[in-house]
């Protein structure tokens, strides 16, 4: 499929992961999606830096697509709203590997799933003590203003021997219709714990949690 897309002249992305529509009544022609980024392609070949500005691609991007003709979906405007690799873009030195996303009528919520090159050493290394802000995070992007901030970080204190950013949250879903404005359902995937024995019993898969999160104003 990848070769066919290239042969057809398709635009190339690096690990598109998830998308969400804008839920505001006057903005339903907007779609957002996450491009996680990577340092290698699908054949595990290193991706060269851009010949235009030397930019790398390992931290990922967030895109917005505006459809301008409801009768012709090939007519659209594509914008980058966050870029973790471009020093001139919003999100530089902040966004790392966006993965799952969803929207409410106020916010775009973005979950990170950090890849190997964007993780850092363990809490047992020179990076000790563990800095939770170096772990994967959840970002609230204000749809009205374009401002963004971190609203949650993954807490890996239960297993400090893993690299920071190894755990991810995933599957975020707007739950405001059921639990009130600002409510989101999500999970935590504690990947490193699948290699541990917990309370004397082997763990067959990653531990984790299903969470209900409330962020005022989201």
C-alpha cells in the first residue's frame, strides 16, 4: 500500500495515528489528526533531515484539515498547528509523538506515545530523581485561541527502572455527555510492567488503568 501511494503521488506522512472532527456547530468542516513522527521509515531506514531547514521528524506533528466545498472533498486546506521538531513552529520543545486525540466543543486533547529516541534515561541514571514532566503527557489545545498546555503526565514511579516516556495513555474520549463538561475517559498502558513479576505472579501483558479525568474548561 505504501508503494502504491508513493506511485500515485500521495503526500507522505510519518505514522499518522488518529483523527477527530471539530464538534462546534459552525466548524464541522474541520478535522484534526496526529502524525506521531519517527526517526526511521516503515523499512527501518533512517529518515534524513529536511534539505530545506535541516529539520528532523522524530517528535511528530498535529494537523488541521479545513474542507472548503461540501460537494468536493478534494478541495481542502491543510495546516500544521503543532510541530515538535520545527524551531519556528508552535509546539517545538513541547510536543513529543502525538498519538490518540479527541475533541469537545472547546478543546482538542492530545495524548503522547513517546518513541525510543524521544525517551530519556531511567530514574536510576544521571537523570535521577525521576522528573515526571519528562514522561508522556496529555495536552489540552484550545480550539478558539490555539493556545496549549500540559494537563496530565504519566506517573512511572511504580517502575522507576524504565526509560522516562515508556508508558503511554491512549484512547481518550470526550465523556461530557455522561459525566459533565470537561470529562474524558482514557487508559494508561504501563508497557514496562509486562516484563515484571507482580506480587509473585508473572504478568502476561502490560498493566494499566481505565481512568475518568476532569479538566475544568476543557
